[in-house]
């Protein structure tokens, strides 16, 4: 049975709003005769699940609304969908339900929680209960941009065998799985092997719809966007000077540093990362973000003195990843959220929208923190890296990028090469197991992790709700990862 339905003005407006949020642009309807061929319209229609035959019939009956924005193709797809929704389209009730579900905003199940402030997060003074509430509501602390979910989520089927017992040995003590979870205040835990769920737990009131903060896991996401831009030729090479993509840094400590130097946090800029010290450079950058003044974060980076020659000294520097964010934005010509959504989030098959902090309203993403996503979508990102950066049959990253970005590096020391257990904003495992398996991970303060072991085909995601930024783990997470790998071999 076919039914006729006209979508309401509110539903259509919501669709256009999502398009604008995803693409960092304001839709402008333009004439349908703007040079788009029927074949091109049909190709775009496929991206939002509209059959080519229906596109053909609609085009013959008056064309469609198109949109001119910085990222034309993807917004055209959304706008074409909106054009169909404003017309009485014959469809089944199931199709109507699918369209509505795909375009409806996803509510935050924890939006009513009382939360703390961002200063309290970095001061480490949140109560345990308030830490949980705040970490799953960080989109309420700053302006954010949406990273749009996929219309076709990647399935994560359950494994055949149950895995719910592992013993971790750390500093001469043994800990059960439940002890590890309790002592480290784990708020979510996902173990994937061969793309299947071996273990999935939500704790402290979280659910599969919870979006949890990444903190510095965002650094690894930003690094991966640089890889995607290299693959597309938007960044010519990571040996390019930073100032090629961020000319405003000419004359600063970053003048003479390469993109690769920034990826290894070895630009040579002087920096102090102490989270709890209000006088540290990290807190200066946070205060710039709190001001919500456009360009204030980069003003902090421009003011830094040089402490070492580029490529000779590694200094953990969250500000370095704000420079990386500017490199991506200027290279690709759109927001990091839009580029992530277009090249990775939608193609990998993420099931939920993600959010990313901005430095100011409608500004630039915070390249080193402030990303929030569901537990399973963090796991899917790990699977994307495990698979060498291929999504939907397409190579999103250059050949060999994942291995290069996640392996230890060498710095040019004064008396010879200096080994560095760090990749391109990814941590490299240091245990015998990790080195043998070329394991790597993304880490964030307060206990956030994505661990990837290519040899064992394992991805592990940990959310934690430890009030203090660092030093609160009783059991080392990398020891836990080794124990899981050993148990699943």
C-alpha cells in the first residue's frame, strides 16, 4: 500500500539546519538549472537513499532545491532530500519512518544532569558524581559543531563466545575485571575482536546512547584528518612548512616548523602542560577558549617563545594540536567536523552524531579535546584505524599512513637521533606484547582510551570518570590491554 505524505515545514527546516550545522555553512536556495545534470542529481540522491528513478521523475516535474555552500556536494545531498520532502512523495510507511529517523536530531539522554564547569574539570575538583554528569555533557560547556552520523551504521555483531573474565597483573598485584572497573572508575568498556563485540559494559548510569568526552583522543582524530587531507592532495606533504597552511604564524615559534614536527609535538615552541596550574600555557589556552573570542586560541600560540630547534625535542603540547586544526581547516576549506563527517564518520558507518568543541561560536574546532561520541562509535573509529584507513571500500588515508602515524619516531638530537615512543599524535605501546604486535592507542586525561592491536585484531575503548586529570588510575590501562590480548589469543 502506497501513501501520500507532505512533511511539515518544521521537519524540513530541521533538515536544513542539520545540513548547515554539518557543513559550517548557511544554505542558500538557488535555481535548479545551475548546471547539475540528471546523472549528477541521481548520484547525489543515492547518498541520502533516494532511488535514481524517483530522482528522474522529480526532476522532470520541476527540479529540486539546491544549495551553494563551501562543501557543495554533501549539502546538495541534504537539500535534494529536503526538496523531496517538501513534495507529496509516494512512499511506504516504513520509508517514511526511516527518513524521519535519519534526519531527526538525536536527544541527549543526560541533558537534565547537573554539571560542573570546565575550570573545575581541569582543576580536578569535581565530585565523583559531578564528574560523571559533566563528562557526558561536555557539549553544554562550549559551542559545538555536529559530526553527522551515517545513514548506514556499521554492524557490530556479538561474538560467538562470551568474554567476561580477565586478570590483570600490575606492580605485583592481580586484579579481576570487576576490580579493574571499580578501582579505575570505568564508565564504559568495549572490547572488539575481528569486528565483533567480545565485551560491552555501561556503568555509572551510562547507556549506548551516551556521548562521552574524548579529551586528548581528539588529538588522534585531528592527526587522522591530516592524513585524509594528504590522501586527497589538499596537504601536499607533511614535510611542508606550517606557515604554508597557517600564514598567520609567520614570525612565531612555528615559523620553520613542518607539519610533521607539529604531528610529533616537536615544533620547538616552549610550553607547559600542567592542567591544574592556572598559570600554565595549557590553562592560558583554556582561558582563551572560555573567552569565546574568535582567534584568541591562536593568539596564545603566536605568543610562545622558541625553546628548541624544530624536530629536536618533544614537548607534550595541547596547543600544538590547535595549530594542527588550523592546518586542516585551511587546507580543506571547511570545518573539521564537516570534513570528519564527510571522509570518515559517514563512510565508516557511525551510528550516532558526535559533537566537537569550538573555540568560539561558529569558530574552529578544538583540535586537542572536546570531542564526544558513543562508545560503539569510538570502537568503530578504532576499527577504521585497524583496517588501515579504509572505509566503504575506499582508501581514506594514504598507503602506509596508519603504520607510519602509529609507530615510534626518531628526533634529531644534538648528538644523534633520539628515540620517541610517540607517533603522529598517537601513543605507541611500550610493552613486549605491544611492540611485537605494533599496538597503539589514543589517550585522554581522566582515563579515556582507544587501544588498537593490529596483530590480534583487537580494539578496546575505555571511558573513565576519574575526577583528577591525571594520576588517578590504580591499575595501568596498558597492562589491562596486554591482559585482554593475552586472554583472547
